[in-house]
């Protein structure tokens, strides 16, 4: 454990040395329309920000800028935000909190809206927790909300049409959930072009990808699209890695409530091999990921102990433990440069053992006590280094797993420290 803390300290010190790489070339426009070129801390915001950090150059101090003093800011070739005083629907989209009104609950707010598509008509997105809303502007007109609202309605015989915004999704406590999809009517009325059919608009989903494709197509049809200005951002990515390594294992058996002796086996080095599936979350520049890593591991040991209750005054304790571990956890990455990064993480480790036992025998081989192994879960701590997104080196510590959970008069502490190398496909 002391070694683990040492490595974490070194790692955090390294992170501090490289923190400046998060500032990237960007700009902001003040209220008086003055444009300032600068370096902006690119946090790849999941929720729309109200402020941001910037530097005038690499050697300058960090400064905060807020929505009150900035009307626009952006990180080049990545993202752009526009300040708007807009009507935003405050209605909840959570099924348990739906109301019975088809009308949106509109409230004026000053927000930084993320530019998704820019051209003759612009598409914007706003997100705050579970609240997700889209907006648009057409030519020189003001920014307007695209209306979408789920609501409850008990009238089963509603007269529905293509654009009246009411379609039945499912039954909920004898009330139906309807959807006001007026955004389709808004787009049909205000964004007409010969290459866009009514059928295409009817199929539009109130999702970023669906709406972005529509606005890109409309702007191309209109002959005006600002290439490269719509959202770049980070994408969700799933990767698979082959992993193998060695681990140092310790096992302590506490048999204090039984006549059988307790034992601490000598630490032992074994191997492990596994496959990791990792899903990178689509925000904050893919710095966060969820992972699952099924891994085969084993531990076997045999030790002779003095035992006064037998004629031969000796007892043999033997264990053979094999299992598939399944760590499920989260990682946080820290970029060091263009080709390397480090991470820390934590996991809950599920364990599925097979053909495993703990056995007490006499010196002639007679079995005194045979314990079937039934493992519990444990916690894993991870720290690692990744090079070129393909090669990885990882240090993992797992603490005090009990593999005798079904026996009340005996317990075990199974702990491991492992070093793993990996290759990502």
C-alpha cells in the first residue's frame, strides 16, 4: 500500500507539470464587439458554461470571463458558443415529473448556446443536467427555441395529424404520454428547400445528430454553409484491449474461532491475462471512461504448520484458487502531450471462481477440513500510462478480498498488486 501511495504522489506531481496543455487557441468577443485572440481552457463542456478560463499567452496568468462580459467565445476547430437572451422551456422530461399541459413552460434566460451548425440557418444546443434544448436562427432573425415537450394526457381519442405534435408513445398509470413535436412544424414552415421533403422532416428526431444533419443539408441546399464551424467536440468511442501481466499476491487466513490454525502464506508472483472493453464518454475531450476487464487469475500455495492436536504435531494447509475477475469501473485521463497520457481509476471487482478450495490435511494426506471457496467483491485502484493510444502500462492494487464468505468461523484477506501491459486494437 505504501508503494501505491508513492506512485500516486509521483503521478499527481507529473500532472501538475503538464496542466498548461489544456489551454488551446481561441478567441472571445466583448460586449463592445472587440475580438480578443487568446488561449482558452478547453473543457469540452458537457453542460453549457456560464464562464470560462483564458490566458492572453502561454506565460500569462489565468483569467475568468463570464457571460455578462462576453457575447461569443470559441476554441478554434473545436467548439463555439454564442450568448443569447432566449425563451427556454423549463418543462421536465423525466417521466415521473411530466405535467398534463401540451404547452412548453417558457422562461427568458441569458445563456451561452453551443453552435452545432452555422450558415444561412444556425442550429444551437443547450444542456444543463437532464435539461436538453435546441434552438435555431434563420438569416438575421433572433434565436428561437425548437419546441419539443413530453406530457400526460388521458384523452384516448385524440385527433392526431402529422404536425399537431401529439403522438402516443406508451401507457403510464392509465394516462398516455404524448409528445408535442412542434419543432417539425417550425422547420417545415421556415426552412424550405427543394432537396428536403416533408417525409424527411416528419422523421426528424429531437436529437443532436438528427437535427445537425438536417441543418447541414438545408444550408448546403441554400448555398451557404460555414465548413468546419459546426460542432467538432469529442465523440463517444469504444475500444478493446488485450492485457497481460504479473501480480504479487498475499493471502492471510484467520481461523481464530476454530481449533484449526490461522496462516499467512508467503507472497507469491503469478500471471494474469484478460480483455478490457472501454467506453470513452463523449464530453470533456474523452478524459473520462467506463471500463470492464474480465481477467483470468490464479493462486496456489502449500505450507506446513506445527499443530499440537495431532500425533505427528504437524498440519498441512493447501489452497488452489482460480477465478475470472471482472473489474467494472471508471478512469480519469490526463494528457501529457500529443502522444502520451496517464490515468487514475477505481473499480468494483466481481469474482467468479471455479475448481477452488482451501484444505487442511494430515501429513499422510488425510483430509481434516475442506473449505469450498466462495468469493466476495473487492475494490480496485488503478494508475497507468498510455502511449499513442495503443500501448499501456498499468499498476493495480486490490484490497482484502474474502474468498470464504460462506463460512462464519473463518475469514480470509486476499490482496494483490499487479503490473499489466496492454495493446489496444
